[in-house]
């Protein structure tokens, strides 16, 4: 049976895409997001590390743990708008801050990083202190320090210099104060009065610069962008376009795109990913790290370097390889020292990022594959379809088959069909996931499972397929793929999701996405040049009323 | 003076003058007002031994009918998969059964709703959404302010996210996953041996406090324009700052001597994986460290997670996790239960017994640490196979300084599981009248176990 979907099927799918994006409605005005609230986002670990590297250089090591932001929904970017700092997190952040500051003032780094030399080794030089702290403070706070803020950290540096008898030691404490400050750790939407007496509040120019930089580069605004913001250039249409063109044209865009897809594909789950060494001896921590990196390299290569159609991600044979990954893919590697481009041969089952080791190993168990987890990942991550949680009252004894441990996956999962409450959801997950059964729990190819041939055929939303290549074609042409990316990118850009106006904006952007051949960069450009990008934020879902605990009013019951 | 606070408290200015010059402050021994009385049951000052609090979590409940038996009163035994803790039952444990997590029409999110209800007194609106602070944080607010660490969280899964302790505004207290890192935090360079002849405060402490003071000064400006939700998050941040300030303040003072305190050996480097053998080893090491942390009064509150809800622990070289086994392992018709699942359940209680042995072997006055603490042991479900939140078992362990009776089995008669949490908080002195929301709201602690 042919591994490919029929030409007729592709035409049907293409028609569905055209209908979904509403190509006939290109002239419709851009819907506006209104009633948005200012937001406060906690820096993610990657952002923190990027900022330290950008401000002080890669030689400064961020050594130590960083309490992660727990993923509450589809994106950590949205969770960041709900996250705060616990006591144990702050303890770690304070330790990190002092460690970074100590490295910055270290004799090996101070000449390059501080930019001035104190008059005396044993006491603070106020001018040098202020010059340094104002300079780095502007990058860390993403705006110039106020006079009061600069006075406070300069005074602290002077006190510490007296206490330690070391001008640089004093400076380190002033820098530490900046690094543990909420002004650094939280990204706040600062507002100002709009033009005209009755105009609503709007984002300040520096807040706009901050949004741009975190969205496109996943880091703090650079000096050029801050200059443009502080000079008012960013508030002009041409100034904004110039900066957007600069940001999109920079190699740093790769950092932003990697962050976006790391979040969208939930690659934070690589933390703690493990495979049983007895079952998968080839899968070690280096493989795990390289598998994650392979996914991100492949994505950024296709979408940024090659400016390919987004949907190409799901049937591309092009990727990159390392010696460690060569063990998993069982292929020769041309460069034994690092990364080298690699293309899977024609007819390979490795087509698309969903067949790379990073994806199939991440979405599997430590000791075996999991069609259910893989199918769920495709539905939720790539199609934005929410698979309902399993019912709370299902009785698994109903299909506990004797010797089930010896059954292969398809046989075991067939048992789900015996329970109606299970069958509905498992049908939409398992059907896709079984197509990946040629890849074991570590992402290695296998022809058989428990000595039996593996049947990887199936049906994906009405499109039959015979193997992973067929699934790749079906996924690439699935009408839900482009809208899902738009939805995720918009939510990532705004750190949240609201229905209504945002959904209309997504539809508008989807049209532009299709017009531009489903290429990522034009989509990013359309988002950041939209007034909606600088709307004051998106209201996040409020937390449930906290349990009242102390002498609460019985009337509240 | 009590053991709790303010021994030899010095002003920041005085410390700046003295300590920054590198002067060591000599502390004469014995430190009379902090030593034990003749009977060893209290401090010489008359203050009672401090009562500590811990939570211990294991995933996937138990096999109904095995281990926890449906008995009541004192006539019961821990058998089969719970047999490891039977030696502690009479003197230290109470078993709570038939307490429920009433859903009030909400959906039960499997392996999540049960423990969230037990720890927060509220039903979550979906997976990952913590509706209120967990009860350990209220206890920490009540008793944790005078030690270096308000609380210590540990996870034996290798994953920092596997800590079920949440403060206000959803702030997560991540778990320590490396025993060595925990050791360095507790007993590393910043540890001051309470039994040392001299006390030399770290001169940097005062400057670190000054940094935090500079941060706290920003509160007004930052909170002014924030919305209600953001204000709550910022308040939590500034609370964290204050807690660290307090920690530094405690570290600035010479600790009173504590006979049971001995700086332990540093454990080997390494973080456990989800292999049950490694989790058990990590649990054993964490148990030793936390016992000594309590004995050295570095903290009075801890949260130790042995396995996650929906435990992903697995035996080396096997393909099925504890969770998958609980659902898919067939019943062994000869014995009438899931043999491999029961094996994992048994490991949970072997781990718990290891912790209790460690605490019991740490003498304190004429008793042990087990006499002066309360551990609340909780899980996510009753019968994991059916994801049931009906009759979730839980335990109290320890005598809480005489505030708890022991050896009892209490039937909840389908009452809310929040009663167990309220009882624990009341015993620990949290000033709380009632707790929980909707059907989990209760003002009825379980007085049968309160001395």
C-alpha cells in the first residue's frame, strides 16, 4: 500500500486550509484587542541567563540552581505572567546574584566589564560606581535608573566598600542589589498617558522596546533599541519599522525562535528526562542534550536560515547530527567533534521533526514507547487540540488482560476500545501514536516489537497513512497546523490567551501567514508591527479564590 | 529565653563595626539558659522542646484491603505492604481512613485533585492549578521564623518540580533533588555549629542584609500601580525577601548549644533518577540530613516527597512504571492483588520506616525527635487503579511534644479530608478557626487524637 496520501486528498486538505484562513477576506481591517490589562511577567531561566550573558559576556557563569516556572497550561510564557518568587527561589536568586557580581568584579574581568577604575582600591569612587551601575542598571531594568534608584545602589556600594575595605567588593554589592531587584526579575508593563486629554494609557516606549526584545530575541533590549525608545524614535512608525527590521534581520532572532519553539513543544520536559540504561544503553545525558538541540537546530535552520514554509517542519529530511546522536540513529557522522548537517535518505521513516529522537524519546516512557503520549503530544502541541483529562472514575480492572505485559502496544491499546469512556479520547491519540511504533522509547528505529512485526498504518482525521512518512504528509497538510502555530505565537507574544478579540486577530494573522507562504518571519513581523502587540497586555485567568484560613466569616461559606 | 529566638542579638551597626574587622565573638560554654533541665524534657529555662512539623508524600495510595485495614480504634495492625511501619504504630502513628475529597460537582483531575484537596482544602479547577497555599506553609509561618530556614523541601525523584509545597500567589517551593546540594545548604560554609567554642559571624551577612533592605525599599513604588493579582505576586516576592532577611539575621547570632547536633558527613554527589533503588537511597540520605537539620535547629518544618502522585518510579531494567502497573497489571488470581504494584507500595513504607528510624535514633533530652514532631503523611488517591478520591488514607506520625495521642485509627465516615489538615495545623499552633472551601470547609479538627 502506498505510503503517501492521495493527490485528491491533498487537494481537499488544501481547500480546507484556504477556507480556514479565509483568503477572500484579505482586505478586512485588523481587529483590535481592547480592555487589556498591564502585566507583570517573571523572567524565565533562559531569559535570565541570556541577559547575564548579553550584559556581562559569556565568560560570566550563572552557576547554581534557578527555580523553574511551572508550566500551568500550554506555554511557560503565559505561566510567567502568573508566577512569583517563593522563599526558596529567592534564596537561590540571591546566591546567583552574589556569584555573578563576584565574577564581574574579579580581577580577570573588571577592566573589561566595569569601564572605569576606582581612585582608591580601598574605598568607593562615587563617579566610577555611578557610571558602572547606571550603565548596567539600564540594561537590567530595561530603562534608565531613576535618581533615587541610582543613589540607593551607589550608597550601598560605598557602605560595602567601607565595610570590606575594597572598592570592587563594594561595587559587587551594588550590582547584587540590582540583580535581586523586582525591577529586574519581573518585567512590568509601564504606562504613560496617551496623546490627548481623553486618550487611554499606553505602554511607554521602553516597555515597547522590552516587549520587542523579549519576543524576538528572548533577552533584554540592547543599547540601540533602548536608545530608540528613549529618544522617542520607537514611537514613530518609521522608527518602529527600522528597529523591527533590525531585530528580525539579526542572528539573534534565532534565540527568540528557539525560545518560542522550546516553549511550544514543552522542551522543558527534557529536564529530568531519563531512559533505563539497561533497556536503552545508548541513551545517556549527552544524547538527551543533543536530541533537544537537534530539534531546535532543525527548526531554526528551516524557519530562519532557509525561510521555509512552516509546514516543512513536518516532512523535512534535513537535520543536524552529532556523534552521540549517531549512536541513536545508527548513522555515520562526518564531524566527530560536533554538529554537522545531515539528511535522511529518501524512503527513510525519519521525516519531520516529529520523528526526530528528541520528540519520540521525550514523549515516551523511560523503558518503552508510548503511542498514547506521542499521539497526545501531536494533538496538543502541533494542532492545539485539547485532549480531555482521563475520567476520574474509570475502572481499569475491566480490561486488565492477563499477561498484558507481553502484548505489543497495538494489542494493549486495543483494550481501551472495550471501555466506552476511554475509547473516545484514546482513539484520537493512539491512532496517531501507533504510527511512531517503529521508534522505541529512546527514539531508536526498530523493525519489530517483542518479536512481532509492527503495524504503523492508521488514519489521521480521515487521511489514511501506511507509515511515518504518510503521517508526515498528513500532518504537514492538516488544516489545523497553521492556525495552531498562529495561536501559540500570539499567546507567546502576549503572555496569555483570551478569547474574543484575540481570536479575531489570530484569524487576521492567519490570512497574512498564508499569504506569505506560511513563513515564520513575516508572521512575526505582522505581530510586532500590529498595534495589538503593544496593547497593554492580556488578562490572564484569575486564580481561584484562595481558601480562607484564619477566623473567616461564616457568611462566606 | 527560649531556644527559639534572639540569643545574643546584635545590631547591624555593631556587627559592621566588629565583625567586618574580622573579630571572632567568643561564646562561653555551657550556654546555661539554653541547655536541658535535669530531667531532659525541657530547656533549663523551662521552655518546652520545640515541636517540629513535616509532611511526607507518597504516590498512588495503597492496595485496599492490604496494608491499611478498615479497622477503628486501637485494634489494628499495619500489615503486608505497610508492615515496615508497624513497629512505630502504637507509640507514634495515627491512621485516618474514610476521609474524602468532595468534588462539589467539579471534575476530578486524576492524581492531582486528591492531594491538592488534602493539602489546600480546596478542589483545583484543573491540572496544575493550585487554588490556595498548602497547609505546611501556614505551619511554617507559625513556627518557622526563628531558624535559618523557614522550611526545607526535598524530592527523591530527581525533579525539583516534585514538591507539593505552595505559598501565597501560587509560589512554588521547589524541592532539593541533590542530597549534596542540600547538605551544602544546611551544613556548608554558612553553618555555624551550635556546640562550637567560638562563634564567628560571616562579615558579609550584614552587607547581604543591606542589599535586601535596598530591595525592600522598592516595594511602595512597584506595588502602587499593580493590579490586585500582580500585587499579590509582588507581596509574595517581598515576603520572600523578608524571609531571607530573617534568615540572615538568625545567622548573625550565636546559636545556643544543642546536644544532639553533630555536623553530618557530606553525602556523595549525585541526583536520583526515577529508578526506585535510587529514590530509596536518596530518601535514606535526605532522612539523615533532615534529622540532623532538626536536631541542629536549622529548620523546624520540612516537606519530603518520596514519590510523585501518579508515581513514575520503576525498577531497574523494567519497562513499566509504578503508575502504569497500577492500571495495567492484571490481578494475580492466586493472591488476589496486583503483585508488582504492591511491591512498589511496599517500598514506599520501607522508605517511611527508614525516615522514622532515623528520627527515632536522634535523641533529644530523654526522648527522640519522634517525640517532638508531627509528620503528616499524605497521598493522592486511595485505590490507584480507579483514581479514587474516596477514602484517601493519611497518617500522623510523632507525638508533637505530647500534643498528640497515638496508636489510633480514625474513620472519617466520608467527612472531608480537610479535617486531617486542620487537625495538624491546630496541633502545630496555627491560629486557625476553620479551613477549606465549599464542602471541604471545616471547623472540626479530629479531637480524638488531640491530647
